[in-house]
């Protein structure tokens, strides 16, 4: 079987925007460097420089996109060789193909908007320049991740976005919670990276190359056991980066970062890198059915877990984070299905990028007006005072719950349909997830914008400035129509086909399938239930104790408790034990030996009594021993 | 029967050696060393007899002279320390130790 | 031109010159100039090195002690060249970083800088020696300046640390001396020239014994688990600059020795002991990292991270694949820069606050952002973040090892997780969180200190993205070494059909 | 017996170095007898130094002229390559030691006076001095020259006594701490006499076994005489006691620390260098020439002795608190290292390499030792030389140069490369490894590592510790002492960096091995 046979081969050497695709990475990288090294002098224009670099990157991406569109479908995979990175292991180059360019557009476009939004959001922060430096760094790393034509380059970007994420989560590092969250994010991601790294080693040991082109063309020749191993290892990496079970625990804590960060990194782009990895490595997964099955299971489990967590959170950002987990779960599910799911996975990824960024930025706008209050129980009735925020948020909300004709309706339901076709159990669970999504998102909206005003006395909510609202408006437009644009007529699927392949039979969009209707019904029930509990009823200022199920969800399904019991506490014990062993055991042995020699010296010198007769005795005995030994040896 | 002389010589040597070990008075200890030297002399002479050459007997003379020189030095040292310490016991001179 | 002798000569003359300068400040400047001259000369030499030329270049060989068959033989191959470069780059940086270090204890400032230059000459000599005896001479003699640097200018426990360092290393060295002597006797060539001794010991049992003699010395020097306990003491007590030279260069002699001597002189024994060495390395990687997590003293922590990193290097050396070997060599260089930066910046911090204990800090980022930022970069290089040169080497070591020893490579790779824990946790405790009362008055890095840190970080970044110049030099030397050991790289399970090749 | 006595042929030219030294000693005695007191010092010093220098010149001349291939003086004295080398070494060491001895204030004014008595006051007041020390030293040096060259056991015995008797006296002549000095003299004397009785009895037994005391004839008899092995082994054993006592090998080392500590430091320097060299020369000659055919029997025993000596010396030195005692234990340990070379016998080439190694080691160690003791004489406080190690704390700050030189000597003792001690150790260990004594060498290096500890500890004290408030002062050295320290330091450096000339010399001296 040649799973990738229909994937067009790479054409190297392109001119134009593709030829200088590296500029996409270079612009924000230069921005980051300039802002970090610039010192206080650049405080004044730092944020503008940051925005400029992001926009410049977007311009290159857009030009490259149109250039790609200009080629025949079979010639749309363009390689841009750069240089020999690690001689003997990897040459670094860029791969501009429909998949990567889609990501580039998402990253640079949403990224630019969020940059702009941050000008307003971070205007009071003394370290705004540094914030933009980190954002630029993130954009550069993320672009490297998606543009690299080999696994090493991908890994460099992969860890680069991890670094940016670490820096940005911990941006307000003087808060211990932020510092801890940043560290946690990095370490949990490292666990994932560990898997990815081993996966890369296995790839290299198997194929002696890490270039996508080499690996994918030779993947058919590898045993399915090897491919399964590689697939599962890559999945571990994807789980870490995309906050999938069981490496999901960091994402909720990551909300300690400034909201634009949550929007860009922990909703729209970085956390979807896992999906990219799985889709990109399609030829490997397609040779490893077991790995694909595990991918889909992980996806479904996470989509449910994220949704359940989302139902119980009072912190608006954490509720959205749960939702992000859940939505990525859908994407992973789709990515695990194979070529039939890839287009939906990526399409949902893109639309999610828009509506979730929209939601997060909206939440940021709310927080901005509410003195950085995140507890939704202290919101309520905000639709009047923040009309633009409300409307854009509402669009994002409708998009995510799959309200007909909005983006999520096309992409998420597309995933559910494909999943249903692939495996009914997975499909029904995905449907259930959609219902829960309807509930928790409605709960969020009702608690925030409807009902009674439960504000703190000091809160004076107001609409955000234009620099923040315009990005919201633009994103909400995407949330509104992007889904329809991508899905109707299989536009996106055909576009992606040269990069990831496509199912033999293209699906036709049908709004009235049984699955679709059931989904809609479940979503409606969820919305209604939420209205019943949070829209129509009084929202208590302090969260009621709730059933054990509520507690279960509030405590992130005991993920942290589990980690603590399984890893942290034994780890702490192990550390203490190791330190003790090192000091007393190994070093104790070394010092003990020294002490033993010193001690025996102290004892032996007592033999030197100072009495000449005892010295004479030692000579006498020595003479006897010497002569005796001589006799013995001589007569042997 | 030269063996007897050799046994005697060995006995004398042993007595001298043990004397050095058990006596405290420096003079006596020193005399015991002289006894050991003389035991050597006896052995030399005996072996000279046994081997049938005169070397041993000549050696004995040398040894006597050396022993005499040793006495001079020895007594000088012992007397000095006796004058200082008012004691000729070798056990008293035990400041240098460990 | 006798490049290598010139390098050593300039250092030694500089060292003598420093002692003659009366004024302390002038002495420092003089030292800096000398070290920069050596650096310039070395770069001049390195430029002329042709990677694909003879194995050893800039060869100088003179009789030194004909009675013993000892030559003054120096030359460099790619491996030695990059390590010499590492040394001569670190020296001026250390000189600049130690500007005020020697003044604290009312000790002679000139002596300190003189010792640095003496050490520099010996560091060049030890890597350049092509005569086993000469190598041994430098190997042992370089302990002495370092001993004085730790003992005279170090922290409160300096005597204990210095003595422990010296005796531990000396003990290993003396065992090696026995092996060196035996090698000479068994080879029966009447010479100590490395090239003449390669392949002379055929008997495997003999090889094993001699291998052990060399290996234990190198394992102590490196230090490999479980011979590592002197390092935390020495590094924690040494002044930061000395710690950099100790961990950055001196310890590399151990791993360099394994690669150059253990492998090439005793190939069969090396193969026999490979499982053992790999086991020790892997244990060291994980163990060093775990113990590092539990440290309360910053410099000790960094020292334990080095124990972990040296595990990687030894792993790379004994995996005996080109990638792993080249990676290990590159690792030696990168680790020098990375740990150098960590020690120096930690040293700056400690110098300001007067305490090595992590618990005495907190929230430094707020008052000294540049210090914190550079410390973070150094820390990230220690956890092998891609984009910094340490990643390249760690990746190469692990990739290379994985091809032959899958399970050890996987266990070793857990080091990347543990590294994140020890570095970031230390960073969080010192730099993040609310600013501790005691650090509120700390100044940020001054210009001198920035000049110290900047080149290191620049090198980490440059070689992080473009390691090719170093690897081009290292690769032929490693290939040559491995071919003389008689191993070849494992073939891929699924060969990729390369077009146009 | 035809009634006529043939006059012995005596090669005076060959013996000239010894004769010069002995002659000068006798002249010295005459000076004591006839020269007025105020002139004596003025005569003694040039006489002593000139005679030593002259003897050295004669030795060199002899060596240049060619090394004789058979024993001189009717087989009594063997002036061969090793002997000439040892002579040269001893003469140089004696020369520098005399320069130390010449320094003021080491020796008692009137040895017979009771310490603290009016008599002593008087003697001090009148500036009395025991100028006899010069002829005594010359006699001792003469003995040292004869001892390693003696080719029969009687000459060896006489030489042993000629060497030892003056030293017994010299030990008791310290100006300060006279009780200790006298005690050292008594101990040294009694134990020395005791051990030489063993030596003599051993000689007697070997004479009984072989019918001769000539070393070559004893050796020849080893294979031919049967049935008297007990005599042989007992004799060899007891002879060994006498020799091993002199080099301070365990278990005969007990005297060394006490005597080294109590003696006047310049005398300690002479004993630690010259006596050790002479004793090793004699030990080698007796074992290799006299008992060479027996080496399979004695080398295992010497293995044991060497191991014990190295371990005892190294381990006991660790806890010493007195600098001179510490150096004494160090000397014991070094004796052990040298013994490693002694057992490394085998083929002629092997013996040459072992012998040349030992010779080089002796030179290196002897020079460094003299230098170290010279430094000890310079570090003084109110009670004289500051022996207790705690008094040395912070010396590196007080007088950095002296401390640095001393540290350098200590590193040489420890055998760090680029010092003479390293090559000495290497030469001996190399010979031992190629002689198949690798286990012994391993014990040796382990002992070296242990030994390094206490050398390093003194460096720690001097450099890394803060000085005591009332710490000792370093006296401005006299020209002689300064010259000695400078010479020793220079030699230690030169031998450490470029040992080839001396190695070559040692090698060519050892080439002919010992004549038989």
C-alpha cells in the first residue's frame, strides 16, 4: 500500500514570495531581537514595531498563498532549501504547500490582529515592549514549526513556541501562580516533546533522514510495527502541545498569561500544532491503524473532558480553555480518521482559530473593562455597557456551538459526520460533546452578558477602545462566514489534497443528515438548560457546592491531583532520596574512605610510643619476620 | 665441634638482643649491644676455623676497633643525657613520639 | 609557524609577565590583552585548518626525554581544535568576569590572573598533545593551578573542596600513570607517540586492564557517575571564573581522553566495556538531574547539571556512531559555553547578594531584568532548547545513540524533562515571584558583565542555528577515530532512495 | 704460604675522592687540636667546602676518564658507574648541607653543659662553638662515600659505622630544644648500634656460609654451596635488617621520625639526603651483587617490605602535626617507593633501567629534601624553628615567595608532573612495571595519592588559611641558606622540565651495572 502515492512530490526552487518564504519567519524574529535588545529606548515604538513585523509576515504569507493558488494543484508543493543545519542529519528548508500556507495565513492574520489588540490591552503595562517581543518570537517559532520541511526544523519551532508560551504565561512573573503555571506548561510540554523526540529518533534510525519528502516516500517500506511506534510517539508530542489527555493539565493553568496570549497561543495557534503534526505525518499514521485508533480515542476523550471541565468553571478564561481542549479534541479525532478527516480537522482548526480568538479577545475586553476580574459570577448584564464586545462575542458563541450556517456548524458538524461514518461510537460521543458545548458556552454567555449585574462595587465596565474592538469585529466576520466558505463545495478539501491527500470520494454537504439534526437538537437542549439555570435564574455570588460531578469537573477531572499523586510526590521523595544518597552514600563513601585512612593513621601513630625499647622490639620482631619470611620463601 | 661455638654465639647474641629489649638503664642496654657484637666476633672466629681461612679472625679485630669507637661515642651521648636528665633510664627519654 | 607552541608560549610568558606587573589593575588589563592575543592567534590557526586534510595538522614533534621515549609532540585534529578554541574563548571571558573576584579575600590579584594564564597554556597543551606522556604531564599538572584557584580564592569551604578535587583527580591520574607505563612497556616501541602506540596492544585482556586504568582517570575527571562527588564541592566553592574553567574545560579533558585514548588505543576493550560505560552514563544523566533538582545551592545545582550533561557526552562517545561521536564532541564545546554562562551569571548574582542559596533570592527579575534574562537564556541552553547550540549536540548524541542502543537513549532522553524541571524551578525560585526584601537593592548587570555574557550567548545562538562550521571540522576527525576503532554506523532499516545521488 | 706478604695494590686515583674527604676530616681534627679557637671556624668552612668540591671534581674526572670494570683496592672497594654517580650526588648534597650547617644558631655552644645551667650561659656568652661539627660531617660524608662503594661486607660494616657514629653525635648538638636533641641522639645511637649488630651477625653467618665476605664470592657461592641454606637465609635476613634500618624501611622505620625531629635541622637535611642515598647504594650493591643469584628468594620479601614501608610512611604522615616529623614520614614513604625499584630486577637491560631510575630518584629526592629542610630552618618564632604545623598557617601571605618555594618542594614530593619528583617516581615505577611488579606499582600509586594528602594539607595551611596573629616570622636567610633553597628550587624545576641530562647520566652510570 502506498498511502502517500497521490500526494504530489515537492518542487524545489521557486521565485517570488515562496522563494523568500523565510522572510515570514525572519520579520518577527528580527522584531523580537530588536525589541529584546533595544532597551528602554524602544519602549515608545516597540509595540508598533511588533505589529509591523507581524503584518509584514502576513503580507508575505498572503503573497505566497496567491502564488501557490496560481500553480496547478499538482505543483503546489514548493520546497525552499535553506542550509545544512546538522550535517549528516538534517538540512533545513521550508515547505510551502497548501497545508503549511493555510497555517501561515491563520497564524499571521490572527496573530496580527492580536498584536493590534494587545496595543490597547497592554497599554498600561510597563513591560509592553517585552510582551511584543515575546509575541513576535512566538509568531516566528510557530511559522518555523509549520513551514519546516523536516522533523528537526519542526522540532525547533515546536520547542520555540513552547518557550514563547512559557515566557508569555509567566509574563506577569511576579505572581507566583503565573510563574508556576509557566513552568508547569513548559515541563508538561517537555513530556510531550520527549515522546516527539523519541519519535524523531525512531524515524531517523529507520530512514536515516528526517526530511518529510524522504520519510513519507519511504514510509510504505517500513513495518507497520515501526510506523505504529512512530505514530504513537508523535501522538505523545501532539498530546503535550495540544493539551490532549493525559497531558492536558497545563492548559487551564496557562490562563494566568495575559488574555491576548490565551487567544493567540492557547486557543488559535500553538495548541493546534499537535493537529498539524498528526496531519502532516499522515503517511506514517496511515500505515499504522492502531496508532490512528489511539489518536481518535484520545481526541474523543479530550473533547468530552474539555467540555465537562468547561461546564463547571466560573473563571471565564478557564471555561474557554476547557472549550479549547474540547475543540482540539474534535480536530484530533478528525486527524486520526485519515484523509477523510484531514480537511475537516484543518478547516475546524482555522475556523476555531477565528472564533476562539474572538471569544478570548472578547473575554479580554470584558476583563479589561472589569478591572481584570475573571469570575463570571461577578459579571452579568454586560451586553448593555459593552455592545461591540457583546455582539462579536455572540457571533463567536454561535459559531462554536454550531449554530446553523456559522463557521462551527460547517466544520464541527463535518467532523461529527466523518466520525460517525468512521466509527459510530466515536461519532455519538462527539455528538454528545457538541451538546455539552452548547450548554457550557451558553452558560458562559448568559452569566456574562445577561442576567443581573453582580459587579464589584469598584467595577466601572466600559467598552474597550477601537484598537481592541476592531480586531474583534474582524475576527467575528471570520467566525461568521469562514466555515461556509471553506466547506461548501469542498473548496478546502480540494485545496489541501496535494498536501495531505483526500478521500477517494469527496463528501457532499448535506445539512439534513440524521446526525446533523440530532446534534442540533442536543445543542438546543444544552442552550435551553443553560438558560434555565443561568439566564432565567439567579446566579449565586458564591458557587454552590454542587454534586460530586460538579466537583469532579471543577477540579479538572482530578488531573492535577492525579499528577501530584503519581508524579510530583513520588518525584519529591525520589529527589530527596537521591540527594541523601548522594551526600551520605556516594560522597559518604568517599569521605568515609578518607576518614578511615585518617583514623587508622591516628591509631597507628600510637604505636610510635617514644620508648626506644619498643622501637628495638619492632626491629627485633622485624628481623625475626624478615629472616622467617626468607626461610619460608627460600624453602618453598 | 665448631657447632657448639656457633650455638654459644647465637645464645650470646640472643641474650644481648633480649637485654636491649628488657633493660632500662642506657649503659646496660649499650653493654648488651656490645655483647651482641662480641657474639658476632665469636661467630666470625668460629667460622674462620670452620672455613679454614683467616678472614674471620681479622674481621674480629676490625669489629673490636669499631666497637671501641662506638663505646666512645655512646658513652659521650649517654653521659650528656644523664647530666641533663639526672637519669640513665632509656624510658625517660620519650618526649619524641607519635 | 609553530602555532601551538606559540599559543602556549604566549600564555606562559603572559603568566610570568603578570607576576611582574606591580599594579593590580594593570595586571588585569595585561592578562586580558594576553588572552585576547591568544584567542586571535588561535583563530588565525583555526582558519588555516583544513578539515579534510591530514588528520593531525600543525604538527610539531621534538625529542623531550629520549631516555623515556618521550616527545614534545603537539598537533591538532578537528576534535582537539574545537576544544582548544573553546578554551581560548572562555579564558578572556573568565578574565573579564573575574575582574573583582580575587579582591575579596585580600589575596594576591596578580597571582590569580597569572594562574589563569598558566592554566590556559596547559589547557592548550593537554588537547594538543600527541604524545601520551606529554598528555599525562599536562593532565596532572593542570590540577595545580586550579587547586590554588579554588583553595585561595574560593568560598568558605574552599580548603576542603580544593583538597578533595586535587586528591580525587590525582588518584585517578596515578592509576592512569600505571596504565601509561604499562602501555609503553607492552607496546615496546620505545616511544610515547600516540600514532605509534595505536594498535600495538593486541591482547584483549591486557587491553581491558589498560583501558580501565585510563578510563577511571577520565571518569573521575569528567566526572562520570559515581565518581562525581568532588565536582559539586569544587564548583560550589570555586570562584565563578574558576568554576567555568573547571567544568567548562578541565572536565572535558576526561571525555576528550575517552574519545581519543580509550577508544583508539584499546578498541576491543572499549567495545567490551561499552555496556558498562553506557549504563554509567545513563545513570549519571538521570541521577545527576534528579539530584540537581533537590539542590538548595545554586552553584551545586549547576554542578549537578554538569554531571548529567557529562553523562550525555560519555554516552555519545561510547555509542560509537558518527552522529553520536560528533555530537559528543560538539557537546563538549557547547557545554563549555552554556555552563560557563550559567556559572558566570550565577556568580554575578551571588557576588551581589553574598549568598549561594536559592532560598535567599526571589523576584530578581523585577530589579535586574537583564541579569534574569541572560540567566534564563543560559538556563535554557542547559536544558537544550532548540535554537541554542546545546540542542544540536544533545540531539546528535541521542540520535546517534538511539541507532545502536535504543533503550539507553530513551532513558537518557528523559533527561530533557528533568532538565526543564531543575532549570525552570531554580529560575522560578530565584527570579520570579514577589521580589524578596534582601534583593531589592541589587543592581542589574553593568557594562563589563554584559560584555562577559554577550559573547557566550551569541555563540550559543550562532552555533544553535549554524553548527556546520564546527561540525565540518569535527566530523572527519570523529570518522577517522571510529574507523580506527573498527566500527561502522548502523544502516537504516528502510533506505531512502535519494534522487540524483 | 710462601712466607712473603704481597703488598696490596691500591688504586689511589680511584679512591681519591674518598681520600680527600677523609684527609680533610683528619686535618679538621688537627685544626681542632692546634688552631686557636677564634681561627677555627675560619679554617673549617673553606676546608670542608673545598674538600667536598675537590672530591666532586675528582669524581667527575674519574667518570670522564672512564669507569673501571673491576673492584679497586684488592676487591674491597668498587668504584664503578653507580658508585661514581652516587658519590657525585652525595658530595653535592653534602656541600649544600654544609652550607646550611654553617648558618648561625643551629648548634649548641657547649654540648656537655646542662641545658639552662650557668655553664651554658657562660659558653653562650663567650661565643663558644662546637667547630668539631665540620670534621664530624666530613667523616660522616666519607662514610657515606665508602658505604655504597664497599665491595665486601666488612668494609661495608666499617663504612656504616664511620658514617653513623659522627651522625649520632651531630644529632645531639641542637642549640634549641636540647632535650629533644639529646633524646634523638640516644635513640639513634642505641637503635643504630642495635641494628648494626644485626648487620654484623648477618655478615658472620654469610661468612660462615660462603667462606668469604666478598660480595662477588658470596654470590658465586650461592649456587655451589649446598645444605647450609638456613645459614644463608638467616644471614641475608639479618644483613637486610641493618641495611633496611638505614633507609628507614618498615618495620625498621621507628627511629626516623624521632631522630629527624630532634636533630638540628641541617643535620636532618644531611641524613635525609646523603644517608639515604648512601644506604640505598649499599642496599642495591649487597642485594644485587652479593645476593643477586637469590633474587627469587629475596624479592618477595622485599615486596612485602616495600608495601609496608609505603603504607606506613604515607598513612602515618597524615596525622602528623610537626613539620619535621611529617617530612620524616614522607622520607619513609619515599624509601618505600625506591624499594619498588629495587625489586624490579630481571634482564641486564631491566636492571639498568631500574638502577638508573633509582639513581635519578635519589638525586631528585635528595635535592628537594635538602631544600625543604632549608626552608624549615628559616621559619622561626620565639622558641626557635616553628615546627608545629599550626604555626605555618598563613605563611603564604606573610612571605609568599618562601611559601611558594616550599609548596613547590611539596608538590615535587607528591610527584606532580613538571617537578623532579614526578620523573623520579616515573622512572622507578616504569622500571617496576616492565620488571613485572605492576601490583607493587599500583600499591605505590595508591600510597602516592595518600601521601599527596599531607603535602597538600601543608599547602592548604600556608596558602588557604589565615595567619595566626602571633605567627612565626621568616628570618632573612643567610647567604648560604638562600643559596641552598635557590639551588634546590632550581634543580627541582630543571629536573622537572628537562630531566634528560641527568637521566642520561644516570643511565650511562647504570649501564655498566655494579662491578663484581
